[in-house]
């Protein structure tokens, strides 16, 4: 009787261990999926959901990316392009769908600087 009771306890322990393992595995996979969804949602934020600090960071990163893209384009020997192709590539660099907001922020900032310089010089 004790052998049967012992085997039942051993079987119950094994089943609990298996249940715990399955539960932890499912929980880990769910957390990984949840984190990846958060990352995808974070990259697709609306402007109304961005903080000022995020706008600042993204604008600085935008300027770095623009400088890198333009320097890469100029090292490719752009003399082989027609004027229309050359302008199209530059417009694509500045006004791509992900960069258009930050282009506007930089242009507004530059316009304020020009306004104050013009106001001071008068």
C-alpha cells in the first residue's frame, strides 16, 4: 500500500512539475509577444502621443540620419544623375514618410532663427 501511495505522490509531483514548466513556458512566450507588440506600437506613435523629450530625441536622430544619408549620397558620385533624379533623391531623403514631421520641426526652428537675426539687424 505504501508503494502505491508513494508512486501516486511521485506521479502527482511530476504532474505538478510538468504543469509548472508548461505554465512558465507559456508565460515567457506571452511576455515576449507582449514586449514585441509594445515595441511596434512605440514606433507608430501619433504626434499627440509623443512627449517633448521624445520629439527632441527623434529630431536630433533625424538630423544625424539626414547628414549620414546626404554624405552617403554624395560619396556615390552623384554626377551621373540628371537634375530631376538628383532632386528626387534629395526630396526622398528629406521628406520620407517617417521624416516629414521632423523636417517640419527643423524648418520651423530655422525660420525662428532667421526671424530673430533679421529683427536684430534692423
